[in-house]
């Protein structure tokens, strides 16, 4: 099973992914935790470039670099793990590109869809948890952390990213599950866990 976590920076997705992984491992389920961009030597090096505030790039260059990192991760890590029956839990996947580069940067949505599909060879998550949170709460939670290049994009950018996630949740309700992430870590985890339990095969 391929499960992804999505949301704006500060929503708690990395924490919730870790907690869900611990739960699955406790049930003797084999798991693999990954992040985007990252997970391979190539993808990690691209990550460094993408997040560096000292690197100036066009929006299209940013999109294509994300796609290159994703293709390496899919082919070298995700597909082999899924073939071996391992649960793959990913901190971000192509929905981030749709929200950040599509709605945030304003790149044509059809072009992004084409590039996403090319980079993933059509691979889609079985389940995506979108941790929904107001921008002001997310900013408060992450204010002590040094911002990378993308996190420094500004309020208007992130408002558009949130709008993007909302549109995706409407377009793909069967896969894309909206989780209220305003509350405590435990409260949010219980929402995710309840969904997993109620929808297990």
C-alpha cells in the first residue's frame, strides 16, 4: 500500500507520518518511510538545490527538478518496495507539485499533470492524508525554524497552495482524505488511525 501525507509546511505531516509508521510496525506490517524530494542519491542532491536560498531558478526549472527527483525515487525505491508487499509512507508526492507549482507558482495545470504522470510512470498513491490547517496556525508552529527557499515564498503563495489542496480534495475524494490538523498531535493521529481502522481490508 502506498500512503502519502500532504499539507503546507507546519501542518504536522512529518510527525503524523512517523506516528502512523510506528503503529503499522507494531502490527508487524513491513514499512518504508520516504520523503520528497529525496530518497536516492540523485533526489537528495536535487533537494539541496531546490531548498537552497542561494540558488535562483525559474518556476519551470523548479517544476522539472521536482519531477526528476520524483522519477528517481519512484523507479529506484517506491516500485521495488511495493512489489515486495511493503507499505510505503511518503512525506509528500505529486500532489505537492500540483498545489505548490500549479496553484502556488501558477504553472499551467495540464502541463503539471503531464509532467507528474511522466515522472511517476502513472503510479498513484492508494491513500493520501491532507492535513488541513489554517495558514496562521501553520506559520506560528514553524516560526522558530529557519525557512528554506520555498518556505520563504510569502503569504499569498501559501494561500494559493491551500486553495490548490482544497481543489484536489474535491477532485479526488476517494483517495484524498482531509484531516483536521488544528488540534493536538494525538487528536490528529486518532483521526488518521480511525480512518485506517474503518477502511482496512
